């Protein structure tokens, strides 16, 4: 049985097995495979239903392990194993070709807005914004390293979203997943 692991095989092994290809849904294709049913140019990996990440199984030194495809792509591009570091999808669309190393906090900052919390639909369409029913206003807040920053209450939902965006950019820079990226 294969296990999921962080430590990758050496770069030379990965370079022998795969090549990066933007037309592949996973971002990776087989260059050489030990499996008879896989041919050169076939899409490498399968999409995990649970978390929507691509993964691929590699047998190296008589051990079969499962690896996340985005970690392999990072290694092929940089010739470095990311080890225990996070690999962040810059576009937040699971595009395995737009990736970068990140701290856990930076990776968390780049997450999408959640649609439900505790099995209830969240009140705002914007990240970092909730409805304060006691004051009948929109409230903006952000957390970093366990510290909650209350950014105020606003008449309009968009005003609260802009306040979140400003603080998120201040805290995380390019890693901030903001509500209005085109402004």
C-alpha cells in the first residue's frame, strides 16, 4: 500500500519520470514510467476528490509512495525539495504551474472565502466580512498568528470588504487573497 509523504525522491529521479506541461490538467506528464499501461506524454496523477489536489504514485528504491503533484512541479522548477515547507497555489485555483513556497500563515492567508461555517451559510459574499445583527452593520475582521484585528463596522458590505483587503495586504502582501484583486 502506498503512503502519502512530503519528502520527494531526488530531482534526477523526478526529471527522469516527468515533464511539466501546461496542457495537462495536473500540470505534469509522464516522460518515462515503469508501468506498462502508462505511455510517454500521458497525464501524470489523479485528482483527489477529498481536497481537489493532484497526486501521483512513484516507486523508488522498491518503495511505493504517493506525492502531491504541485510539490513535484516545484522541485522540477527549482531543483529543490520543498521538504516540510508549504507550497502555495498563487492563483488559488489549484493551478499547479503558479506555485511558490509559503509559511503556514501565508498559505492560510491565500485561502478562498468559506461558504459555510458550522454547517450554516455565512452572511457575507466577501472574505473577512460578517453581518453584526446587534448593530445592523457589516463588520470586517482578520486574524494573524492568533491575534484578531477588528477593522470596524460599516453601512455597506463593500466598505467592510475594502477594509479587509487593506489590512490583509498590509499583513500578508502578495499572499493575501483579497476580495477586489483588480482594484
